């Protein structure tokens, strides 16, 4: 298999692995690299999953996903979107990455253009090139205040655009598209007969006074929309590898054909366990979001007091995307030096797009005391790095 240049090693995992190795050597590591919730999977999910195993849900399920789970997903989405999706408009996949990849593979053909909003989730370019090596990626770079560059997006879309791949709330910036911005994306998809693949995995981790606008609310784009989502961030199920896609029926059918030949099905007892998510109220989410907002307020304010880092305060999720251009170094060098001198693991901005080599991503999915420790070290690092 020929690997395009976009199919490289994930920098998020590369630096996380380096941090793990240093920790194994007995060095103190503050892990602000990989992003996963710092709470345990809810007990009711564990209980339901174990019951499913004990009750024989250890065999094949339908390739498209357990009918019971798909019905729960549809009921939830239809309530949120005021839509009328059916169970056959949903596919359950081993992780949200699989959902995004299958959507891309189902629609892309050679020479198609696909628009990515940069900074983007680290795996998007690789997914595009694995799905269709001859597809052309067109990057639309956010403005430096991390808002959508409207004119650049308009210029990027044309009759060759097959899809706009978008992540809102966004990883790594923590920004949420406004109603005006989602309106524009929807209009451009209609004007150019393009699909929208919307990754909305952080939708439940939005801070107060912010509102997530799902593309599912736009009935006029239903035949060109695939929404990818799951439970990894909202229910601390990163290791369970469970996601889903809901949207245009013909695309879902093509995605199911891919799943038949690649995965056969998604783990049956995990799907059964996930049904409990819809049978219980998510009482853990509001306190967690409140805690995240407290952390991000502290961390972003403290970072902005440093001479060599500036931050636009995020609106959702557990990432802080920091501008380090004042250091005069690239993001790989900064992250490597920071890890070596302070034990703080972070992620180079270049992992999220070539235009962002003067940025780094910090995860705040750690206790506030850990962030306070990190800030203390970052203050010392300023002295060591700049010779002030």
C-alpha cells in the first residue's frame, strides 16, 4: 500500500509515548498531552456491559449495529434536531474515527476536493488520503482569534468540492461555531452540491453562555449531511472504541458495506452496554463541565501572564491552544524542550495543520492542582528558555 505524506505518525501519540517512557524511568511527568476525560466510565455502563456478557451478547451483531442501540440514537437525535431519522440512517462503528473514515471512503473519488478547517483534528488528513489517495485537501485556516475566515472558506468551495469536514466544538482550539458560521457552511454545501461531515464529539462539553449548533438542525442539508459522534468524551469511554454516524441514507448504506468487509460488526456487548447511556440521566456531565470551565479560566489567564505565550480562551472541551510565536521556535522543538526541562507533556501545534507551527496544545483534563503545578514550572521555564 502506498502511503501519502499525510499518513504519518501521530504527533499526539508520539509525544505521549515519550512522556510515558520518561515516567517509566522514574521522572516526574505532568501529562497535558493526550485528551481524555479524567473521570471514570459511569457505573451503569460498566454494569450493563458486564450483564450483556453474562447474558450471551458475545456473538455477532448486525453489521450496521444493534437495532436497539440504533433506535436509542435515532430517538435522541430526532429529539435534539426535530428530525425524523430512522434506525437505518445510523451505523455504529468501532470508534468515531471509523465513522469519519467510512464516511470519507463512501463519498470520495479521485480528484475530488475536500475542505478541512485548520487547525483540524490530527488524523483528518491521513483519513482523507487513506480513503482516497487522489483526493485534494484544501485547508481553510482560522483567523488568529480562532474564528472562521468567511472569505477564505467561500473561496475554497467550488463545484469540485465533494465535502467539508468540520469539527465543532473544535479540537484543538476549544472554539464553537456560531449560528452565523454554521449557516454559512450549510449554504456553501447547498450551493456547491457538497457533503458536510460533522464531527460533534465534544457537543456535551460546552461551557456556560456558549451554545453548540448542530448541523442536524438544518433539514435542508439532510441529504448531504453525515454527523459523527460517540461517547468517548461525554462518558469517559475512550478505550471502549464506540462511535456512530447518522445522516444521508445512501451514504450510511455505503458505509455499512465498508464495515461488512473491514470490521464485520462493532463489539456486541459494548453496544449493549451503551444502551444504558440512554436509560440513565447524564448527571455527571454538568458538574464536569463546570469543573472544566473553572480549570480553563485559571489556566488561560495564567498563561496569558507569561511573556512567551498568549491564549484565546476556549469555549468548550478540555484543550487550550496556545500561541508560542514569541519564543521564536517551532512547536516540535518547544514541546520537546518543555518535556525535557520541566516534565510537562504537550502537543505540537503543527500536528493540527502546517499553519500552526507556532502553537502548542495543552490538555486540561487533569486536576486543578496539576495545572497549578504546571503553571509554576512554565514560569520557571520562561527563565530557563529565554535567559531572562
